[in-house]
C-alpha cells in the first residue's frame, strides 16, 4: 500500500510500503520545496513521546507510517467509531530531517489494544544536480553568412515544378484510362439517332461526291449541320463500322476531359484539375456520350478546345483570342444548342483578361472574340439554308408536355452531385483564397468579388440546359445536354473537393466519399440509360431473311433496319416509312394523312411488311394499323421477337402481306 504525503520538513520524499510478510517494498517519489530547519513551523513543533503501537526508526532520515487495520476480534477501546472491513486507521510517526535538531518523532496515540501493522517508509532523497549544457544551437553563435534554406511551397501554391507536373500527368493518364474502360463496357445495338446520323452521312457523301439526289431533307429537322458530323461518322463507319464511330466519340470525350484538367490547372492548380477531371469523367452523361455515335461528343470536345484556347490566350496579345472563334463556331455548327454556352466562354475570357490586363483590355478582348464568332456564324448561315433546321430544332422547337418538376428531378439525378460540390467550391472559394490557387494577380490573390464572379459564372452555366429544357417542356436529349453544362461547372467542383480536403490532404475522407459516390452513380446510371432502347439483335437477322430491294415497309423502328440492312444492299432509306407522318392517295384519288392514311395504305396492300414495337401497349397509329391488319386478313404475323430493356420488356412484331391468289383464266369451251 502506498499513498503520497509530505511532512512538515518538506523536500524530496520517497514513499515505500511493505507488509510484515513482504520484504520487497515499492516506492513512489514526488518533489516538494525544501524548508530550512530554522523555519518557524519547524521550530514551533515540539516532539512527543512515541508509543509502543507505532515503532520509530531514526536511521537516515526515515519516516515510518504504521497502518493499523482491525483485528479479527472486537475492539473495545473504540466504541464511538464503527469498525468494519473497510475501516483503516493510520498511525504516523515522522522523523524530520534536520542536521541541528536531530530526528524528531511525531507520535500518534494508540487506542487499539490489538492491531496488525503494515509500514511505509518515506525517504527524503537528495536534490538533483543541474544538467550540464547539452550544446544545442540555442546557445550557439550564428555566423553572418548562415541562413535557413527556403521552404518548399509547391503544396501550397499554383507554381508547379517538374516533378509535380509529371505526377499530375501520370494520374491524369490513369484517370483517362478508367474513363475509357467505363464507357467501353456499355453495349447495345444501334440507337435510332445513331443509325439515322450515320446513314444520313452516307446519303450526303453520295450526294456530294457522286451526284446522287438527296431526298432525305436532313437540313430541315437535324439539330446540327448534316454535312459535318454525319459525313465524318459515315466515313469512319465505312471502314470500322459502328464500333469505330463509337470509339471516335470516346476519343472526343477523352480530349474534353484533358482540356478540362488543363483549364482548371491554369486557373487554380493541379490538385483541383485532377479532382475536376475525375468528377466530370465519372458523370453519367460523359460515360454515356463516350460510347454513343451522335454529334454530342464532338460538340463537347470543340467547346472544351475553344475554352482552353480562351484560358491560354487571355493574358497574351488581344489578337490571339481570335484563335478560339473558328473552333467555337464549328461547335455551334455541329450542334446548334452549343450556342447556349457562348456567353459563358466570352465572359470567362473577360474575367481572366481582367486579372492580367485590367478592365479596358479585358472588354476589348471580349469584344474581339464576340465579333469573330458572330462574323463566322453569320457568314455560314448566309451561305447555307440551315436556318430552317435551327428554328425547328432549337430556337422555335415545338413545346412538349413534360412538367418542370420532372425535368428538374432528372437533371438533379444525372448531374446533381457535381453541381452540389461546385456550389460548395464557389462558397468556399469566395470566402477565402488560401492555398494561392491563382498565381499572379499583381502579386496578390484575387479579390473576393472576382472570385465570386468566377464561381457564379462557371457554376450557374450547369443550369442553362435544364432551364432551356424546362422552357421547351421536353426531355429530348436532356441527359446529354446536362453533360454540356457539367463541363463548365467541373472546375469549381474540383475547387470544392480540394477545399474540403484541406491543405496537404488533411481530410482525405471527403475526397474519397465524393469520388466513390460519383463513380457509383455514373456507372449505374450510364448502364441504365444505355440499355433503355430495345436491342435489335434478333430483329435484324429475321428481317434479313424477308426484306428485299424495292419493297415498301412501314416500321417502328425504322432507323436500325435501314442502317444494318442497307449495308447488305437489301434496302434503302427511301423504302421505309415511319409512323410519324404519311400522305397517301388511295384508290379513290383522295389524299389522306394521319391514321386514315395508314389504314387506307393497309387496305390497299401498299406495304409489303410492317414492323411494330410492342412495349406496354402501342401508340394510337400503330394500334389502329395492327387492328386493321387483323381484320382485313391481308397481312399475317410472321414473327414475334421478345426483348428486354433496363426499365421494361416487350417484343417486336413482323407482319407481312399475304400473297393473293391469282385468278386462273377459264379455258374456252368447245362447241360440239
């Protein structure tokens, strides 16, 4: 048993305890200020005789403490104090360490006749000698030419060294590889738009180089110039097929991701660039467009290139910004809706130029860039007849019936995570410009108003496609358009991730959580959207056994059969009619359209075959045609081919015309 205590003499004390049956004492040391022997307290105390119950040993300034515990038999000497198993009585006799007065014993009267004792010895230790000077640099004389080496600031600033650039580019390469693998894992047969644009490109090539009449009228309803992406896609398709065209889209999206990294690195730093590229690469629209043969991937790539040129030339000569005008104009020609992002690119140029040259030079560069873009686009419209297509697909597009809540919910599903992180990045970047993401700025960090303007410009651009689709009340191509806006919001999302992590990856769990969520959502949503249209793996071989050149077919779908069967020379796009519109003049010579036109054509046996897509019922026109074929008996059901999509199941029905028996002429009868 041991308990720290101090006596009146003070000093360094050691506490030892030992039982009567234990010869190995334990010790506890503590320190207290020493008091001289002539102090008033020492002189005032008078020693008393020591009783027999507490033995005193006056050797080497030793204090013994007798611990008295109750015996097994009753103790009659202490009736006023209840004694039980937990009661302990201490008897202390102290020997003060005083060289002049000698040992002084402090007795404790004994009140118990029979006791069992445990003793503790308090031993006063001598003072410790002061440690010698260890010879540290605190007392070392500093030479006049002695200086501390400069600290490395690469982790805190945007000034990157060679090692940092190499590591960042290596991580970017790994990221691009992951993006490519995630896009290539998506598989399905040709979507209607893919087949439409590719075979439209073949028609345009035949018209441009071989003089074949173009009867498609693609410039009237395509949402991009039919002589740009469709021709490029058809040229690739003639060599590598649909897989080659889709792989070209993947290359376009990889270029867009690389440009995004470079843009964010130049505005902020490498870490923000890698985070922005990762969030963008894992987004559902990006993975989807990376394996989708439409002009959306090319348009995103051209917008990314033009934005990179703007960022690169903002602090250079004012004429260099004109290099971006042809690229962004080409993006608007590839997809008319790309013009929605022209104000963002122009304002970004003004902000970045103001950072280096001031307000007048910034406005000058913005005006030069805008004039160049307007001049190129205006000249292209004057030389072509695409204005009608722009009106019908973009500016004056027919409104749908989809509610604003549905459009907003779907937009949040496909791009809500990146947008939310971009908002966080805008708020945190506006509050403080720590880590010195932006170099220069007249040897200072950007001001709060400049940071707020940059964050609002980039982040709010992600809302433009959603607002535009809400105005049109349609979800057509909404998923892909959301990807356009995410490209511009991604830099601020990268800043948001770096700010949540803190300097030197202080809180990496934020980046891990956001990255895992982005990857999970991107993989699941892209797979679901890529499997949303019917797979025609079984339909095309069945049609290849039936369709022959010159036959008239009514089909839903029609684009897939035209694309696949025209490669084998079995049909042409002029041999197929969709369920969208019909003008038919029947036997009575009266022109008919809509459902009456389809029914009249069926009654007359105009079509050799009809393809129906039955999934959760049929549209009104297809249902009417199906009932008419059943009732007239002029068509029979050739095949019913089931399929499954990511959200439903259905089957294709192939109806073919029944061969009518030819009338056998009656043989002339001979007269006898």
